[in-house]
């Protein structure tokens, strides 16, 4: 079986954020970053497959995704730093803040926030509304209009004091992601409206565009 970095992170002890998994893959010499994209190295060749997602870019080129064999976990666990230096999931199933698990310095999270543009989360398996618009070559507003028409997202709140949430149908296509906590929320979370969680959507959403 093959898995994305998000899925690999969930299998690790302690569970890891997908960004941390990508860093571990890089540290193990299995991939490098080229033009903001993770590219497997020759050393990683026996441990991954490049799979067609069945979707296509606007240009018509197929959307492909790198997935790793679960045997790669043996390599990653050996490169995993001391637990106190890594991001882990707390008892509520959320990714804990690095400061809460004894990170030696807060420089890295600060740098990461500076590099990442607003509403661009760089998740392996999900698009934010902004990223989805960029991927299909349309505006965020266009994406919102389509998803609202399809009843995949809905606005909750009054005026600008509100946020988009996934509808009952929308949960088939995505999750709610809180970038400040680097954590996912499921539909039963009591903090959907009170947290900074925003809709993120998987590759299946592309069939509507």
C-alpha cells in the first residue's frame, strides 16, 4: 500500500504533521525540494510510486501524486528527532503547538509563518479555497460561488464576522483545517466555529471545475 505524507504522519509514533514528514523524507535523502515542489531522489526510487489521480490541470496535463510505500516508515523513524523537539498530536487529536512540547526554539515556526502566504497551507492532500482557485486558474470568489451553489460550503455568521464551514455534503470532499494549530477538525469537533478552522478540499473536488 502507498500513502501520502499526511497518512504516513498519522502512522508514526508520535504522530507527525505532514510538513514534518516531508522534512524527515528530505533528511533521509529520499526527496528534495525544487521550485516549491517535493521531488523524490534516486535514493528514494524503490520506496514510492507516482500515481495518476484521474484529474487534470487546465492545460490538460494529468495531475499526478507521489505516494510512499509504508516501508519508508522504518527510514523515517530512525531520523525522527527527540520527541520533545517534534510536533505531536495531543489527546484531543490536534497537532500541539511546538512550544507546548518543549521545542528548543521558536525560530522555525516563525520563519514558516513568514514564508507561507495567507490562506495557503501547502498540505499534501488538500486545497484551501485560495489554493484551489490558483490550481484551476480562477479566483477564490469563483471557487466560493461554485462550492456554495453545490452546497459543499456555507457561510455562518453575520456580515464579515463569520466564516465558511463544510456542509453535510461537503464533509465527503474535505475537512476543516486550523492553520494556527496545524490541526484538522472533523465534523464532530466542538470548535469548528470558535477556532480558526477553514475548509480544505481533496483532489475529488476538481471534478466540479
